C-alpha cells in the first residue's frame, strides 16, 4: 500500500498543483470583489449590479460599482474582504453634455448658471438660470457620488476635474442636474425635492477661464 501511494504522488506534477491552487485563490478574490467577467458568483454573496444608465453619446461612462463587497473569510486562515453598506435598490448613472456657441458664455450674468443637457435634451445649452430643481429623477433612495467633468475650451485647452470622495444623500423621486458657472469656472450639482433645492457638495473648479471659455463639456456622476 505504501509503495502504491508513493508511486501515485510521484505522478502528480507539483508545478501544476501549485498553479491550480493559486488560480483558485485569484478567482475567489475576483468573485468577492465583484470584478470577475464570466465567472459565476457564489449564490447569495454576489453584489447588486443592476443600474440605469443615461447617456448623451457613445463613449466612456461612469457606472456605479457594487456597494456590497462580500465578506470572504477563512481562506487559508486569512480575512480577505470586508462588507460595505448596502447600496440603493437601483443604481443610476448620469451623463450631461453641452456644445456651446462661441460667445454665448460671455453673455451669462454673474451669479447665473447654465443647465447642462441630460439625455434627450438640446445639447446646445443656450440658456441660463438659477438652480430650478429639475433634471433626472432619482429612483429609490441612494447616494450621489463620483463627479467627473471633462471638456475643452474655445482655445482648444483640455480640462478635467474629479471628485470621487464626496457623497451626498438623494431621496426617491428627487431630481438632480449639473450646472456650469461660466463666471466662477466651476460645475455645480443640485438635488431637489418638493421645492427644496440643495447643492451637492462636489468640488469641481478650473473649468475654463475668463479669457478662454468652455466650448464643449461633459459631466458624469452616479447614484449608488
């Protein structure tokens, strides 16, 4: 019996065994992170991945990531991942685009804002106002997160601002819209519900200058 076992173990390719074990650890980690493509998650432990996406054009878009990273423990005695709070029942992404006519932003009075066009709206964005509490409707309570603004000025200078740290609660049926302040050279996001309009505390500045205004702009953010 002992000779048989020794012969059987000698037939095992140790390198293949190590490779298989390593690959298994990597796959488990990818499932826990919710980042594996084509890998079936463990039933009952996977993250919510369903979301609504609103888009003006084909291109890169912010999609809310999973907010319930499962707790994977006791893999070779180590705790690998820890759970985070449960996300909204339905995650959403927002995409707003404007292509300004030359000279238009120079006519916007100080203190006024230019609403950025959401999907289905006129992307010329040829009017200005204050925050009006309209925009894209929120479906289920959630948290606004991850504002990214990109674009170019009339002079062809590219700009970008990112605030991926700030979060703000958004209530079911509230409305959210991004605005450009062409005099303050910032982008602001407002959320409104039942006539109460609140500025989301995103920080996004450096959007054009007094002598080189914005020509094209895209703002993206998410509700997680």
